[in-house]
C-alpha cells in the first residue's frame, strides 16, 4: 500500500491519499478526539500526540496538526496509522465494528491455534511479546505478532512446521495483504536484502524489519519488535538498513521509515 500526500493552503493541514476508498459518500469532520467515537480511523489518528483535527472524504484523509507540531515527526506516524487501519479491515466509520478476520475454522487451523496457546504464547509473553493465530492461505500460516514476537518468529516457524509439516511458511498477517511494488524486480531484491542481511542481525535485539512497499526508487519499511521506539532506530535505519539496501540494489535512492515509534512497547534501547 502506497499513501500519497498533498499540501494544502494551511501549513498545518496535509491531505493523505491512501489509493482506495475512504468513505462511500460525503464528508465526516472530527474537530477533536471526543468527536471521533464513531470512526475507528479517526480514533487511530487522534491517538497520535499532536493531532488537532481529522476530516474524512471519499478518497482522502485530511489531518491537522498543532501549531507547534512538526511534520517530519508526525507524518511517518500518520502514514503508519492510516496503513494499519486499512490493513486491519476496519471501516472508516461505524463505531467499533471490525471486519471479520480471514479466519479458518479447519481442523488444521484449530490445531495450530492450540499449539500457539499452549506451547508458544507463554514463551512469547515472557519476552514481552504477543502472538495469536490469524489465518491459513496456500500453506502459509499467518499470525498476529506484536513486540518481541517478531524476533522469535524463526523459532515459532520451526515449531509449527515440526508439528504440522503441511505448513510451508509462517508469516506476520500483514504480509498477506497485497502490496503494490513488492512483485517488481526491485521489490524482490530489497526483500532478499532484508531476509538475508538485515533481519538476521536485528533479530538478536528482538527486532524485525518489514518491507511495506516500493514505489519507483523509494523503499518504505516498518520497524517492529525491539526496533519500534528504539532510541537507536535512526542509527539502525541510516547506518544499517539503508546502507545495505542502497549497496545491494542501486535502483533504490531512498529508504523511508513508516513506523509509529511512539507505539513501541518493548524497545531494545529506551529513547533518550
């Protein structure tokens, strides 16, 4: 998913275009957080400190920030919030209604759920992470992972495949969402760099780096687990991730972080 932005006449307001419908018709205005009770999308945005107002239209989301707010700080958080909303399946309006997950009631799904609850979840919880079953598709088990669970994913995959060899891979559920740009040669090359060079390194810190999208020469990533909210996240991005990607994939000219670092629950290094 690639979200574009457009400037407005007000320097404190920016228009976000998620590339898919926001509302079926009309406009919904939310002048403050208290007015957003009926909008999961607006509530998610108001959870970011510094958001003053939100306006939803058929294809756009307008966000107003406080006078002392800085776009360079708030824009990545807003992009991540909008992206997380649309991948969650929640409606832009409709109270707390959430679209049904891509659940699977098959016998295999039930067995994997039981394995997670009885043998995997206790170990993940001890490390400050969260894990739950999401769905199965084409031999891949998709899980809902939070915090340090990303760093434990290789071990989780080994255990699930040991007991259920019909599962070929285990992934975070957000990887099941179609992402434009990832099937291009550049997207595939960047994914190899993350899989073979970056993630094995940050996994030792309980971290994980997900490739969100590739648009032209720009790569969009999200830092997860111990990397989310880490005090050394900027260093990891500029001196580690970006260097690896630019060195291996010369077509790429920029690597942008869409992480909501304020939502990090278990950073490896506490922010200063």
